[in-house]
C-alpha cells in the first residue's frame, strides 16, 4: 500500500502535522509549567529574602509570648496575598523543627501529625533554607528555618500544582482538537499535490527504462518549468554527458595514481588472498623490497604476522586497526582497514605506513631533556634556598619587617621550585623505568591515620573538618609505604587546597572481596567540570591555573600519584557523585604487585 508515491506523500504530510502539533504542545505545556514554577519561587524569594522586616518580625518574639507557632501563623495569614496562599492549592504550615510536627497551618485538613517529608523540608529541619526546585515533582515547596523565642520552627509553603494541571489539561484538549482539523486538511492537500507530481514522474520513468535498454537518443517531452521539468531536461542531457563523465572519472583516477606515487607515506592494498593490487614507491622504500602489482605476497613476511589481517577479514571490523613494526632501524606505524566490507569475495586490506622514527627519537629527547634540566636546576636552587634562609635570620640593611617579607617570598618560591624539580625527577625515574618499589608489609589503617594526622593542622588552618571512616579489620598490605603515603598525601592535600575554608573532607577506606583495599577522599569543594575530569591525571594539567598558582599547585601531584598506583598494579579514578565537590578513589592489591617484590 505504502509503496505508492501517492500514499507516501499523504503519509508524510499527515506525520508532519502530527509532529508539529506534538512539538508545539510539548513546548506550551513545558512553558506553562516552567512559568508557574518560576513564579512560585520568585514569589517566595520576594517575601522571605527581600522583605527583611517581615523575616525579622517572624524571628522576634515578645517577652511574655507563650505560643510562638501561633504568632508566626498570624503573621503568615496577614501575608497570604503576598505568598499566594489560598487554603486550597497553596497552604502554609508551621512545624516544630525538633519533632517535625505540624503546629498550625492554613490547610483545611488541619494536619496535626507530621507532613510528608520532602527534600526542601528535610533541609530546613537541619537548619538550611530548602528552596530547591524540581519540575518533575507533583508539588512546589519551600521551607524556611525560623528561630523565635529560643525555639526553632520551620515555615513550610506547599503548592499542589492543581492550577498548572488544570491549565495543562485545557491546553492538551485544544491541541488535540487542532490536530484533528490539521489532519483532515493535510490529507486533502496531500492528495491534490501527489496527483500533480506523479503524472510527470510516470512519464520520466518510462523514458528512463528506454535509456536503461541502451536507447540514448530518446528524448522526453518537457511540459513544465518546475523542479520536475528541470529533472526531465537534465535527464535528456544525461545521455550526451555520459561519455564526458566517464572520461572525467578516468582523469580523476590518474590524479589519484599520481598522488599515491608522490606520497611520503607508504600505501599498500591487497586482496583477501594476498594479491597486491596497489603499492607506491614510499611503501617499497620503507619495507625495503619490491611490491609488484598482481603478485601474491606472504603477509607475515612483509608485516611481521598475519593476525591483524586475519582479524579484519573475518570480523569485518569498522574503522581501522593499528600495529607497530621495527624494520631496518626504522619505527613504522601500520594503519589497516578494509576497503570493501560488503562483498566477502571482493574485500581486501588497505595498509597505510607512517615512518614514526623521528617522532620516537623526539620523544626520547624530550624525556632526556626533562631529566637533565631537573638535575641542572637542583644545585642552584638549593643554594638560593640556603642564602635566602640566612638573610631572613640576619636581616639588617632594610627595615626588619620589609627585609623579612621580601626574603620570605624568595624562600617560599625557592621551596616551590625545588618541589617542582623533585616532582620532575620522580616522573623522570618512572619514565626511564628506574622507579623501583621498596615493598614491605605494613598496616594500611595505621598508614592512613598517620597521613591524616600529618594533614590535620593544615586542614584546621583552613577551618576544614577532616574526618576518617575506616572499615573494621583492614588488613596489612604489601606495598612501598613511602610511595603509597605520597599518593595519599597528594590526594588529601589537593582536597584541602581546593576546598573553600570551612569545608568538609572525609577519608574512608575498606576492603574488597577481590583482594584489594580501597581509599576514598571526598570533599565538598569546588569540584572538577565533567569536560576536565578525563585530564586531571595528565602532567602539568590544571583546571584553574590561577587558582592553582594561589594554592601552590604544580600540576604534577596527581600524575605522580597515578604512576605510583599503576606501578602497584592498582587503580586511581574519580568517583561520580551528585553532591558538590570531588571524590577520588584509590585501589591497591593487598598482596602487592605480582612482579618486582622485595
């Protein structure tokens, strides 16, 4: 039925009207809901945040006042207009913050017990203003903690959204009625339109069948100047242009052949049977042998093994696979992909060969440069540190305070640079494979408690609450205690640095059934944006460079921690959390790494 173009056009027009009305309806419903939601919270903000005098009246109790809840209720009744309280869809409640019992309300049902606990109400009962909005909830609410006469109350405003639901129902009814009229009109118009379009298309089909049979001299009569008329005229010119097109394709093929010949990267293409169908001089020069077209090759003899080729041919893998090859003192990178996945008997493998020898050499030079610069800088930095410390202790030429301030800055910067150098040396040792582990058996719990004690003073200096939650019976582990402590110190110090003063930092640990122990450091600080979370373990990478400079960060701490954890065959990662802040999790094997044990 729907193979007919006539029916397809009618169906498309009908679906278009349905889709359009659905989108418009959804937009209107969401807009209405969003408007009422924003209006509610704006209204609450104007009363409880902007009307300072009203809030003060709620909090100030008379000397002989006996029932603070009733007084609060009376003041709320005078503000029912400002709050939009109507006693039906929107009501106020005054609750005892200690017991969460409803003391007075505008609800005709007169709640005498506890109200249903919501997120905002729960927040207000803990002393925090609960004004979080949730468009998906069946209600709108706000909860304000109030202290009056030495007693804590919660003023709770709740709207049942009946007004929104009623208006939404009316909108849906109106949209459905409009949709019905639209469908009828679209069916009629699409029928007339399809009849107008199909007749010239049928004539064009007849002419195309004759051309397919080899009659290029047949011309189709052009009756209109619209798009179909243009298509008909274009079809008439197709036969005359066919030979020119074939010639252009041949010219393009010659261009591609020239491009392959001049490419600096090697290109080899061969069939599933190993027959070479294309190769360029760069490939022959890199591989050190001739690759004549039409010759059947032994893949393993050229590329050092046929496993990847066999995988491509058997699985029809999408994209490409890569492999490395060392040949004649060169480092070659092979990128292989199928050039015809649809036909098994015609498929083959295309290999692009990159000479990455220079890139590898440059990478080695970079690593060597980092190590050399680190060693060269360490001696003069030590001298600067000693000289600055001596001047601070014997200041005299300048006023004492000024001299000590300047020299303290020099001392601080020299310490910071020495720390960078030490981190670079540590990373250099890891890169060169000289970061051996000194494995010993020690108590994981004691190591954590020792590390927390070492950071407690710094945490208190920032007003943080640093807590420890350890599962009972944490085992002794085999690891490099100094390195593991360095990992924990880096993670905890980052939490202290990047959590605003007065924050909360929790260090927790436990054991997994898989024979691993875990450590999590969670804070309520500034956190890390999603787009940056995948890069925080890269060297020198800092999310907020200005903030890192203020905190003394170098961008190396977490990269060093990652290297140490991976040497222990463990894992370090960010744990997703809904609350603000950041949680980093470290897992280590209890028995230590399988290789390199002391």
